[in-house]
C-alpha cells in the first residue's frame, strides 16, 4: 500500500502543477475577490435558506421570492469572473475524467495480470 500512496501523492502533485489546475486556482481567487459576486452569493444563500424554511414548514415560496432568486442567479451566471470559474472548473474536471479513465484501464490490465504485487 505504501507504493500506491506514493504514486497517488505524485499524481496529486502533478495535477496540482497542471495548467488546468493553476487556471482554476486563479479563477477561484478572482471570484473570491469579486465583491459583486460575493454579494450575489450571500443573497442567494439567504434566499435558499428562506425557501428551505418555507418548504420544510409545508409552504411554497411566493412569486416574489422565486423571482428574486432567479434574478440573483442570472446575475451570478452572467458575471465574467464567475463564468471564468465555471469554465476553469469544467476544464479541470475533464482532466480528472481522463485520469480516472486511465486508472480504470490500468486496473483492468492489472486485474488480468498473473503477477500479484504485495
């Protein structure tokens, strides 16, 4: 298991050094510093809690709450920094999917091997 842990650590290090991860880190940092996005996220969280409370008490949110939520979500989604974050996350997710597919292929080959490693 030690060898697997070492290889996993190397993989994590390489992923952390990848261009896709660096772009993602930068996009996260930009979003974290974007006061407009922070305000919108705070407002969305507040509305989500309000909706959750209403639903758990058996009530439906009224149209004004729904409209406010949709408008806030739309503002968030049209923010340039948020769009960069979503794109960066999607690109990094593609890297992770490829890594997982490669690991699965390696596991299939390893499972068919007659040589068992400790």
